[in-house]
């Protein structure tokens, strides 16, 4: 008899909970739980019934497209640097001094002008994304803010490299400084585009930082270490372009020689910083995953990408940094950075409680 009463009471409570209207906070918690259980995807899958949700889905697809396009632009920019085509259009921006088409057109001119065209398309796409997000999202939504931040980050630092003649064989300290700013800006651009696309795909609105400040600090330090490793890697790639080695022994002799230019010493610094940063990030992933008693797909992907990147980096050194392998190294680095940013946002952000009803 008592068991029957408890069963009836439990069923009554379940019916009341099912009938209770969902608050904004409840929906946010469900979204966060869905992210944690299934991880994010690189393309929105949900089918929405109401027009506004359907339009947000369209914006999310456009955001992912803008992200992929910008990754391609970054890779093409690396090809411009690796082939020494940065001065192919002279020091004019955005016009080009040389011939673009015809028999007299130079390969370096075509490569550089193509990069300028794709960069211009990127600017239009990111600007359009910011405007579209403004139209379909609500005031205070983080996707709206990240889209506008992406548009702001798409600054013309690439133009500065050309206008200041920091191309071709220039070895000045100012070129290294502008290159560091340019690559750091690129990483932030990819991060904001990734977050915009993910938040739009998941229907996420506003967030707050979790209360575990030590965990937040650890994850933020991991992101910063990854950025530093990437920036130093960009400088090391410039050293490979300016001081190409003819053999592995001569390359090592260059690196350890007392008369070696400062830029070449970065080639030794990059693997050391990258190794320390990778070990730290892997430790954070391990600690976070074991604390939750599960390894998410994003954690597994990061671990695999870290080891793949190490393998490509070692092969890059052994083969004396061929252009195609430099591009592959950068592509894996971009993919690793994007996944790391998305995974970090899932760990340190939670839905805001502003819409909770009492």
C-alpha cells in the first residue's frame, strides 16, 4: 500500500514537471547539457520550425562558411610568404603594380594578387556576418558581440606588411613585430568566428563564467601558451624562408653557430615552446576529462591533433621545410586552435541565469 502511494506521488511530480513551462534558464541548461553530452559540430544539424530560428540556422551556416574561408585565406597567405611572393604587387595597396593576366604576368604577382582578392572577399563575408547577426540575434547575445569583434579584428595588418615593405627578403625587427601582430590577430579572428558559428548553431544566447576561477585561469593559460607557440612558429617559418638550408647538417650548423642571425635562433625556440605548451594543454585536458569521468570527442580530437602536429613538425625539420609541408603544419595548427577555443568555451562558460523565473 505504501509503495503504491509513493509511485502515485512520483508520477504526480513528473506530470507537474512536464507541464511546467520551461524558462530561459532551463533551456540554457538543456543546451549546455547537450553540448557536454554530444559535443559541438562544425555545421548546424537542427531543423527549426519557426522563421526566426530558421534564419539563425542560416546565419550559423554562413558563419561556418566564413570560418572555413578565412582558414583557406590564412593558408594561402602562408604560401605567399613561403614562395617569396609578398612583393609581387609592389608596395601599393590594394592595387597591383604588375600585370595580372597575360603572357607578361609574373607568377609572384598572380599569387600575391590572388591573396588580396581572397582577403577582400573575407572582409565582405565577415562584415556581412556581423550585420546579419545584428538582425537576427537579441540584444546582449554573445554571438552578436563575437561577430562584431571578428569584423573589428579583420584589420589590414596584412596591408601594413606591404606598405612598410616588410616582404621579400626584408629581415628588419619591425617586420618580425608586424608579423607577430598579424598572426596573433589572425588567431583571434579564427577564435571569434569559431565561437560565433558554434553559438549560433547551438542556439546559445548569453553566458557567464563558471565560478571555478582556478580552472578558468588554467584554461586561459593554455590558450595563451598555444597562441605564443603559434606566433613563434610564424617567425620560425619566416626564418626558413629567408635562410633556406641545403641539408640537415648545415641547417643544424646554422642554428648553433655563434654568428647565427637572431631570427634563425627562433627555429630552436619554436619546438621548445611548442613542446612545453602542448604538454601543459594535454595536462589540462587530462585533468578536466578525468574530473568528469569521460573523454569528450573534442578532448580526443585535441589529443590526436597534438601528436599529429608533433609528427608533422619533426618531418618538417627533417625534410628542410618544403612549402607543402609548411602549409600542412599551419593547417593542423589552425584546426587545433579552433577546436581548443571551442572546447575551452564549453568548459568555462555556462548559460546566464537572467531569464530564470522564481
